[in-house]
């Protein structure tokens, strides 16, 4: 199993304030750069950063390729993932996604992971005029063409349902051939299976349990072998799962340091992605963190929902998989390794957690937990993956 960090660049307001201090956004950007630079040094494999727009407090990461360009010059080994780039054309023209991903691949020496997706928040869909009912079809059409743009000379042009362009040579071309590994955001099981059929990695944003992962892994790999029709020009078979993350000398101290991080992460995500709440957001006026604190107890005591997306929010708030001591975290994440997870992506920067505690957790994890999993990844997991791919004729471009 490999490991990554995940960033929304969350910036909650204070309970008593209706705005941020003048230095707040610069501070979280600088802190992310420091955290990922440390993660690179201690052996983390990936960083995935989102693209979101207008989601105040929940995510101030609207230009992830700029952050990753900066990281490309401050790191040497960690892979730089879009987690995800919004590919419906109203957000980003497909040629611009291809150009930026390729340029970042050059700057980083071939370390890009191209995660893709659509978003479902009304603030973003409405802000860019993306039709909710068509967004998945938009994603598929654009993502397929982005992959082709990166590896054809010239790109032959396209007349599609959602965008068209004449023949052009889309430059630069990426270092990784035929293109960087492709992923898709997957909050539901069905999307993970779509990923298998299209030959791309599943970024599991559902906070799946180890048992759920095990069931999904079995079906995912069957579909890769038997029903895969690649959306790109090489496949990237891989499963990733998110987990909130904080470490300390005791489990109690880790939970204290974790503070309102997981709860606010979950609450603010649900706030923006629920049409009944996010659609009524007052831009520049609402204090989402204050709303969370006012509802914190009821939110924490809620029963686990049956809907997949609502269950993911519940688990994000309640889950303690990677929160605790070295021994606690090691034992909890071993269950994911036993169920053949490829990448565990850790959410450290969320809510009102302190930069110092995040840095300490990254260093502790790299020194005391990560090495044994890396050793087993090479000796056990990679041979297992080769068996799953036996008989698959599609070219594989994967960093797993």
C-alpha cells in the first residue's frame, strides 16, 4: 500500500468573525507547501489537491496546478495529483487541461497523476453554467479527448455534444507516455465500477471501510480484466481511499489535536453539496464554521445514514482510522492493506487543526509507520497486482 496527502485548503472563519484576517489565505498556501515538502522527504508517495470554486471556508483551492507547479520545484519524488481537475468544458476547455497537465509533467520530471471529475455543488455548477443532468456525460467526453490531445500529433479535431475544436497540435506533450495516469473521483460504488470499465483509477471519496474496499476490489479487478474499454491510451488500474489523519503520543491527544477538523470537513462538504443548503449559500456573507459549531453536537450524535454519499460524510466526521498513536494507526490501516488497497490518502489539513501538529504527524508517520508498508508493497502487493492483470492486453501506465 502507498500513501498520499489530500488538500482542500480549508479556511474556516472564526466563530465571532464574518471574514478572515488579511494574511489567512497566504498562510494556508505556505503551510501546504511546507507540509508537502516534508512529506516528500519522509517518503510519502502522493499529494492530491482539489479544484473547487466559490466554496468559501470548505476549499480555497481554485488553481491547483499553480500549487503543484510550486511543489514541483520544492520536491523530488512525491507524485503530484489533481484530485481532481474539473473536466466538463464549461469549467475548463479540454485543450487547456491537457496543456496544463503536460506542462506540469515536464516541470515535475514526469510525476503527474491526472484525477478528473465533475463536482455536484450548486455553487460551482451554477457559477459556470454546467447542467447537473449532463455533467457526467460532459466529463466522459472531455476526459477521453484530453487523453487523446496529450498523445497525438496533431490532434485530429473533434465535433462533440459538449465541445468542438478543429485539428491542432496540443503542446507541450507530457513526459509520461502516452499520458499521465488517469483517475476519477468516486463517491459511490457504481463510479468505482465505471472507473474499472474505463481503465482508470478510482479516487474513493466515500471513506470506505476495509470490508467494503475488499468487496469493491474483487469486482473492480474482475471488470478490468473482463469488461475494460479504456477511456485513455493506457490503463491505470488502482483503488484509493481517503481517511482523516492525526498522530500523537496517545490516542486521546491525537483526538484532541484533531479537534474540529474531521467534523468541519464533513459538515462543510455536506453544506455545499446538498442542494437544499448549498444552493442557498450567501456568497461573502455566510459563516459556515459558526453554523457547524452551532450544530456540532447534533451532527456528532447522528446515526449512520444508508445513502452512500451521506454515509461518507458521516464517516468523515466520525472515523478514526488514521487518528491515534503509531500502534493504533498501524493496526487500523493494516486492515486496508489486507483488502488490497493501492493508496491510502490522508486528510491532515482540515478545519482548525494546527500546522505544527500536522507537521509532527507527517514526520511521525514517515518515520514509524510508512517503512513497513512500503516493504510489503514491493514484496507482496505488486506481485498480487501482476496476477490481477494477467491476460490484460491494454498498455498500463501506473505509478502503483
